[in-house]
C-alpha cells in the first residue's frame, strides 16, 4: 500500500483525489492547497484524510510514499524537486515543467534517488488512443503518412501559459506515443487576440523522423469543443473523437491503389478518381474506462512492479522540447525550428 499526498485542490486536483481513493494499492493520506476554501469543500468527502495549507508537511510525512502535483506549471519544478529530495515518488500534471533544463534536472534527480517520476499525459492512457496504437503497431492502418489533430473550445484562458502548453501538449504526447518517436522539426503560427503575450490560437506542423507529419490546431477561441484526431495510413484511416465516448473510433477502409500498368507520368484526374478505394466503415467496440484512473494505476504499477513508465522523464522532456520549438517558430512568424532534447533517464 502506497500512501499518497496530493498538492493542489483546484481545477484538476479533485479528480486525482477521487481516483486515488478508488485504486487498490494507493491510500490517500493528505491533501495540501494554499486556499482553505478548497480544502473545506473536500474535507467532508474524505474523512480520515489530513488537509493542510502547508505543502511541506507532505514531504516530511513518513506515511506518504508518493506525491501527486496538480498546481500551475511554474510551481512544478520547485515542488517536484522537494518531493524527490524527500525520497518520494512523484507524479506531476502535464507539462512536467516549463523548460527542458528544469525537466532534465528533475529526471536526473529522480534517477539519483531511484524514484518514479511520471507526468500526467492522460491521453496516452485513453482506451481509444491505446486501441489506435494497436491498429498502427499491427499494421492494420499501414504505414502512417500524416496525423491531423484539432483541440478547440471557447476558454478556459490560462494566465501563466499559452494555448500550446495547455492543449497542444496533449496532441504532441499522443503523436509521439503513436509513432514511437519525437518530432525533429516544428513550425507554428499563432495569434494573441485576448491576452497579449499569450497565444490563444496556434496552428502547428511537426515533422517526424519517418517522414510523418502531425498537424495540430489548438484554440481557446472557438464556438465548438473539439477533441479530434485523424490518422492517415497507407491502407486505412482512423478517426478518433474524444467527445463521443460511446463510439470514439471509426476506421475507414479508404485509400489509394495503383492502377495496373499505369505509368506515374500519365497519372491524371481521371485515373486519380478510379484509383481511390472506397470500403467499409468499422466502428470497433472499445471498452469504457476512465483514463485518469488507468493512468494512476500505471503510476502504482511503476512503483510496485518496476515497469517502464509510459509517460516518464524522456517522454515528458520530448514534449517540452517540442513546445519550446513551437514557441520559437511562432515568435519568428512560422520558421521551421529543430526539436532538441537533453538525455533523460
């Protein structure tokens, strides 16, 4: 049984608290938040749990073996450092930190102390995303050519980060997970229409080592909430809609096929139409589960069983390096920038 302390009871913290309380092998010991009103709302729901405004009390508590951090990104490095130095396993909500240097420092510190350091890239634990990866890995879709991701809504505007750090980090993590690699270049254009200095709409193209493209559209200024991804394979295409929990995946048996005996230089609109393959649309059955619960179960298994972490320091660092490259590109008006990472354990 791993005793758990949660730091941060604001927007996402209560979800962590609820899921920790339902996982065998994890025991909620304490919750810390600087705002007493937040603690007072939670206190009646979790009798026996210690609620405190002093986060440092969790680091010194011998009953706590793991710390979950759900605070603004600017606080992640300081809190995670203190937790690791106190000998705790650490789970940090995405992104791990706001810079590759600090992310690499945390990775080195976790390795030094032999502790699990995991980032809450919850979508790589989404049952539909896991199923999509299985379709890729079994060659059901064929070689992936391109991925398009759309993640939009009206609000919620963040004060400390722009829309890429809030939303695009999800699609970067998904793309890296699906393709088993990090992008090599990023190009992005964005606009700050509400809060000057913070992009609220960004369009990004990432290029991967295998030649695949990942195009990401994220915005806080959109009339419709969208959480969509299209994976274009050489054999089939997959559509993922996270706003449709009943039928999140559709597989389209569509693609291009060679015309027998056709010379490439004679390829024209007439032969193009005849070369398009129109097949069935499959809606596979995907078992419903809460991704956050699966994510925290994985965190427990990494601690107790020593299994490799699906969203560990390396994956977190690759996402942050990509976000930094996107920021450089957007500030330059869309220039293609290299994605560079430091080695993490």
